[in-house]
């Protein structure tokens, strides 16, 4: 159903697809919650994997990007020239964060920000050990890649970063077995995305916070997927009342343009200056990305998208899933804000449902990296409530028809 034919389209164009499942939707343009291609209009329920939180080409973002483009784009590697747009975006972010998260380093991507955060933790603590969690995904650069516990994706690329250990997510005893005074940092997603939307238990994060404090390790939250309203609050840590030492952001941070960041206190971040050049990036904090990201953040707050719209969308997702799928045997779902997953009983059914939903109904959903029976539902927050409900009912209909065939 999926495979050689689709992969060959890429090779013929001189491109390598590393995806197991290229969706091969041919994109001509995108607007709001829609992607247009091959004469078809698709409803986008994945938002470029948690990127396009206010949909595609939001007019306010386009205006900010154009204004920035008319002033300057790249002028110097990160951290030398004073760029007002970088300053303004860093200030806008830190004004919304606890006072201990007051210093931002902008990167190109989530992976680069994760690597920067690992380097920061080792430099600041003078320790080497890193604890990450099974089924986490933190990115594709060598440091971030090492944090993945799936040996199939890291296979043949060893040696990976030394001194990285994997504990069980939501199992504090497994952390206690690994953590000691040699640990530089513990890195965790408040809601594991690629594991198929698995939220941390509140007690787990609270205890992690305490354990890190006890041994002098930094607690790093990877909020690359979970921030900017995706999980219902602007940042997922707010849902838990647990403040990390380092916050890592990307995806929606750039409002559709490449941008990542790691954020901590001035004291901790200062260790990258001692000695200097602790992390260097050419394009990190690109002015166009900062303009788009800052405009996106403004829309999220001023249009009450985080405070009012996302809770309404969350309710719709929960209601439709409960009504349509609550009684279907073998089907379960998880919804945190507008980050959702439907889990089906078998991988083959999941594959078929995803293909049918996209090809027959022009609704874009996706797989997860590490949850082969899961279907990803990450709608943009600007989606019309009726359109969301209708799209979800359509997906549920396809699921039920496939389950009934069994
Ligand atoms: N952390 C998480 C939780 C992610 O989902 C991703 C990307 N899917 C990354 C880090 C890496 O971000 P990027 O692809 O921008 O390098």
C-alpha cells in the first residue's frame, strides 16, 4: 500500500526520503488549516508536526515577515550584532516565563537546541552523565540522537555520545536507580510526543524536580512539541507547576520558519561564556524566523487562542472521540490540549486508516515515530470548530469501518 512506488518518486527527483511512510501529498499552496495540491483541498490535522499552531500563512505573520524582509535578513552569525528583532522576541518570551528562565540562546532547530542544552548542563555542572527516557524523541544531531532509546534508528552509527542512560518514563524508581552526583542533567518531554502522546504524571515530574535538586543535576524540559498552546497552556510545564532549569523550544517557536532555543537563568547560561564560544551558530535566531515567531506568539495571546480557543478545541476532540470511539473495542485515545493520538489494535489497521483518511477524505493525519499503532491528531488552533468536529467524525467513521472488517 505504501512503499516502493512512493519512495521512487523521491529518488527520481534526486531526493532521499528517510520517512518510512512518505505521505506524498503534492503541495501547491497552504492557507489557514488547509493544504492545496493536485486540485484537492486537504484539512491539515498535523500542523507540520506541531509547527503551524496558527495555521499556514497567517496574515499577521506574513506582514511581520515582509516588514522584516524589507529591513534586513541575515547580517551576522548569532551573538555579535545587535538585532532588534532577536532582542524583542527574547524579551517577549522571557516576560512570559518564570524569572529563573530569563536568558535565551536561539538556534536553528530543536535538535541543535537539545545539543546546546546538553553542552550547557555538562559545562555548568562539570559532570558528564545524562539521563533521558525510553521512547523519547529529542532530535537528530548526534547528541539528541543518542538520547533516543530505539537502537533501530541509531544502529550502525555508534559510538554515540558516552554517558547517556535511559530510564523508564513515568517510573521514578527507574530514575532513582540511575541518578547520582555524577549526573549533569535529566532531559524529559512533559508529554512524550513520538511515543504517541504520553503525558508525564504530575507526581513524576515533581519528584524528578526534587531528585535533580538533590544531586545538583539540571532538569531540562524538551517542549519542542508541547509549547505554544499545543497542550492547553502556553508552556506544558505550567500544567504541572514544575519549573525546569532549562527549557528547550522549537517548532511553533519559529511561526513556520526554522528556529529553536534553549532558555535558562543568566547564571547557568553564563557558563557558555566561560570560556566563550560554548555554542556557536550561523543562522540560529534568524531575523525572519524571529519576526514570524514573535508575531505568532502575539496572535496566540491577543486573539485569546491559548486562553479560550484551544480549550474549546480540546473539548471537541474529547467529545467526538468519546462519542464515536469510546465503545469501539481495542481503540483508545489520548488528548492533551490539541495534541491527540488515537491508538488502534493493529499496525495494519493504522496504516490503512491513515492512507484512506488522506487519500479518500483529504484529511491529513500521520504516524508517530515510536507508536506504530497510533494516529497523530495535532490540528492548528485556528481551525473552525465545526470543521474539526466533522473531520474527526470522518476519521472515526473510517476507523470503525476498518475495525468491522476484522
Ligand atoms: N524534540 C522533540 C520533542 C521533537 O518532537 C523534535 C522534532 N520532532 C525535536 C526535539 C527535534 O527538533 P528538530 O526537528 O527541529 O531538530
